C-alpha cells in the first residue's frame, strides 16, 4: 500500500506517527510503499539556535518556560510508549531544509525511510545539531549514502526544488496546517500521530472502496508552526 507522508525531522509527533504507522502495518500484515515529503515547521530558522530548545519554543509559542518543559515531558512520555527516547533537554534545533534535501537524495536510492529514521534519532535521541553539515554528513554515512554525492548535494541547490514542490502541494492542494500528514493510496488523508487502531481503520478503508475520507479533527497529536503539544483527553 502506498503511503505519502509530509513531516519535519524536528517534529516529535512525526516520529511517533511513523512508529505507530509501522506497528499498525505489521499488525495488519501490510507492506507499505512510503513516499516521504518535506514540510518545514520553521523555514526561517538559523542553522543552529543560540538558545536552548525550550527557550526557543517558549518564545515561539508565547508560553512560559515551565509550560514548555511540561509540554516536552508529556511528548517524551508519549514517545516512550512507542520505543522512542526523546531527550528533549538536549534537543538542538535548527534549519531543516538541507536535511530534507538529503532525505530526497536517500529516497532516490530507496533509502528514504532509513534517512528519516536516522534524522529523527539524531535530533530527538542523540541531540545532534540538525542544521549543521557535520550532522547531515553523519546521518548520510550512517545509512550508506555515497559521501561524494552527499557533498555534491550540500554544495549545490540539488533537490531544493523537490523540497519546495512538496511544501507547495501541502499548502495549496492538501491544505495541510500541521504534521505529520498521511495520504493513503493517494486518496485517504489522515492528520496527526493517531493511535494505532486509527491507522488500522484507515488502512482497512483504503483496501475497501475508493472513497475519500476527511482528515480528523485538529485535537490530535500534531505539530504546527505555532504549536506542538499533546492534546487534552
């Protein structure tokens, strides 16, 4: 089954959503053909932030530091349920444009999901500076990309159009307001890091009749440009 996914590598819900989708597919005995698409939550971000991630989020979302830290702890607890160690205290955010370009390079080699997983892990578990070239090269080497090709991409504008096209499709055609955002079989949309049972239901529906499903309400686990929080029960 084809699944198109729009996400950003600094979005914890995108990592959680990836794990839930994979678990649901395994439970259903389905093999997924995943196509990763770029979505930058903060296109204007510098290569490396000069303040801590919690301070940055407090400034961005207009919250207190204590509120942001509580938000991060809640997300970390949700991530832990999916086997993800989210070391939010060490998160080192930055511009993700080049990471998306490397993911497109990897995807052209059949390594898109490996690249996505490696970037998620680098940012959320290892606390590596996601916008810095050293991190990009480390991730690329880890999944077996040719270092010469990686250098060629980073020294040029290669795959920049791919990133911009993905974001145009998300904004203009799909009306995406936050990530993760999934499209199953190119016709059924699902927004947010939904529970596994929801992924199962949507995959079952995609296997049945060619009908369009509406994205769920916005009270789900989703990152937007102005918020990234665990919804209240």
